[in-house]
C-alpha cells in the first residue's frame, strides 16, 4: 500500500469517513473479544506442533526449555504465530466484519502529511529519555517486601525470555531480532490496540481520552512487567494521541518500530562489546535529561494536536471526519 508524501491535508480528511455495518457498540466489543479469544486458542494449538517438532521436547516443559539458547529459533517462530493469531488477524477480521471499508477504519490512509511526520519523529526522539525517567520513577515506588519479591521474579523471567529469544551474536541474528521484536509488534500491537480497540471505544463512547487511557493501561498490563508499567502506559498514551489526532496507523507503526528497534540495537551493541546483557539496569539514568525530554514531549504533543487534520480543516471538512456515532443506523452506507 503506497504512501504519498506531501498530499493536501483535505484529501486525508476525505478518506477518513468510515461506514458501520450496523452492529451496536456491545456487539462490536463482543465480536472483537471473540476474535481475540479464538485467535489465542488457535494460535496456541498451531504453536504446539511447531514447538515439539523443532525442539523434540514436550509442551509441558516449554516454560523451561524456552530459556535455552538452542531453542531460540523455535521460540521466535512461536512468537510470530502467537502475535499473528492474537493481534493481527483479529484486528483485520474485526474491521471487515463490522465496517464496509475496513482498511480506512484501521487507519491505512494513502496520504501522509509531512508536517505530522516531522512532529511524530520529534515525539519519538523525546519519548526515549522520557521513558527512561518514568522507568526510574516506577522502580522508586515503595512496595511491601513480598510484593517486590514477586515483581522481581516476574521481571527476571520476562527479561530472561526476551534475552533467550533474541540472539544477537551476528548481523543476521540482529536483523531477525529486529523483525521479531520491532517490526512485528509495531504492526500487530498498533493494529489491535490503537487501530481497533481504541478506535472502537472512542467512536462508541465519545470519550477519546478515556479510551486512550484504558487502552494504554491494557497495553502496558499485557507485557507483565511492573517496573516498566508506567513507562509503557505513557508510551501507550503517546501512541494513542498520535492515532486519534492523525487517524493514520502508519505513523503509529513507525513510532512503535523506532522505539523497539532502538532497544534491539542497544542490546546488539552490548553483546558485540562482550558485556553481559542486563535489561533491568537503569539506575544511572540522568534525571535532568529525562525531565527536559518530558517537557519537550508534552509540548510536541500539544503541537501535534494543533497541527492535526481536525484542527487544520474548516468546519465543513470536519463533518467528513467521522465524529458521528458509528453504531447509529443512520450512519450505515446504503448500497
């Protein structure tokens, strides 16, 4: 699907009208949950023969065997299958089950305004040190000893799985890891969380910020990492704001990819230097840099909102943006 840079913003607006097939809000939510649940089930069933065939092991011991470096390829393939069935396919199926123009609903516009692209790139640059600051704040939150011990164990297991799956001893492994850790999550997670769930909730409830916050909380929670919870929540809010005010999923995919790709690249640099990989090390993060970046980030998000198509369009063009209830039968496109 080609992208054409520097098209007039009004063309972008005229592509944004989406047409519901008449399912009400609860029906759409039930369809989405059913698709995700079915995807998890089917993905798990498909993953079992893949894992057992490639590792000659039992699915019962998968939690332990996935940590072994010799099973990295099998772990990567299982990861690909899982996210495709859990995120990608449910999002695509939902869009075309519930809407006549599913690609438009998901935000796959054919135009990309250069001003918005520039702002988003600056947002990504400022979000990286801001996230580092928030991770440090997250770690400083006082917790009972037992709770902290459980969170430490969860964090250790999560990081061990990532390190075991991401083999970075060669350039070839680096590019494979970019595909698994950066490209795939950027596409699948943005489609299910921003393009589908947030989009559904904001159109249905008419409370876009509440929809952004709820989706961001869920986005952070599924990663099962307490020490990165606030940072991932903030990242979700950033990505949610970008999507709501641009309606262009390509910008979200690009921002998400850059964020994850930088993590993979830093891990690759650490491995190449011969140092042990420690994804939990963040105690020496410069607080002043994080605070400055956070202030700049807030300013850039305000700039994005002011430069968004909704703000640049005239009142007549705003009607082209689907601000009406997509679950109202009056909004159904009649053939």
